[in-house]
C-alpha cells in the first residue's frame, strides 16, 4: 500500500528533517507514527502526501511512484494536517462540493457520503455557514469529511485527534478501523503513545529524524509493559548509542 524507502529530507540551514527512513505499510494496517515534537513525523507525512519534495529515496503508493506519478498517487490517498487550512470564504457544503468536483464524484454519491459522515459528526446543520465562523474542532471535522469523500485507499493524518471533542474522536477512530477492515491503510502521527497502543496494530518510533523502532504492536510491546514505556526506552537508548 505504502512503501517509503530510504527517505531523506533535510531543511536548508538546519539539521532537522528525516534521514534514511524506510517503512512499509500493508493493506489493513492501522499504523501509528510516534515521536516527540520536531522528531520528523510531519516532515515524513508531507513528503508522502506529495506537498513537499525530498532529497533522496523513494515513495510508492498502491504500486505507483510518487515522484513519477503524483496525480495517480493522490487519487489513492488523502491527507489531513494537524491544523487544516480551508477556504474560509466558502461555506462548508461549498467546500465539500469543491473537493468532490476535484475528484469527479457524482452528485448522488457525494450527497450520500456527506450525509453518512456529517450527521454523526453533528456538522450537518453548519454546512451552510461560512468556514470562517467554524471553531477549530468544526474545521477539523470538515477536513475529515473532505478527505473521506473520494474513498481513499490510504489515509494520512497528522495528530488527528487534536481539537476534536471525545464523541468526534471516537467517531474518527471507528472510521479509521472501518477503512482498514475494508482493505485500506492508515498512517497517522501522534505524540500520545496510549492512543496508538489502543488503536493500532503497528507502530513506528522516530527520534531526531531517524527511525528507532518499527513493527507489530504485539511484538514490540511485551506483556505487562506499555507502548509509553517502550517509547521512553528506545528514545533513551538512541541518546546513549
């Protein structure tokens, strides 16, 4: 589904970025990407989403090379940033229709999908309002709806639960599980190990741009231990190596 091979991205004039990162995410994987702020999570996701370039390495999505076929890859995925920038001069429904037009979603299908997700997120009554009037949480919900509307096979999320109320966060978790149960895959960043441990079947830990652990949750987190303990252990080990 997603192959990241030897990805390196360094920012000019800075040591921050990602160095030689390799991760393979299979259909059905609900894959967490954890690390401290500034570890390289967002950099990696932006490269995979095709919204920023990289120095070396390759990214393949559903068998398509991102560098060679960016449009083909973007039809297969959706990306939700941690702070979504939406067109605030549009209403919610105008924005969803705009995204639907981009992906050539037929009118009847888009209406059904909007109803399917807007009602549980309690956003339906606000779709006629300007996005500029939305709270951060409402914008986050609208971004989720816009990402799901073309039924992506790969969903990329950067700190997706920040700003969501508990009911909306639970709804999003159910949606994520449903996508993976249907053969899709999800790759999402978080700095909260507890969320990842309860939700995901796989996890990768990044520190200062380098991958320090990755694999099945059940294999990495030993019985009686927690992902938080593993995270602190490998992070401290990386500092002393």
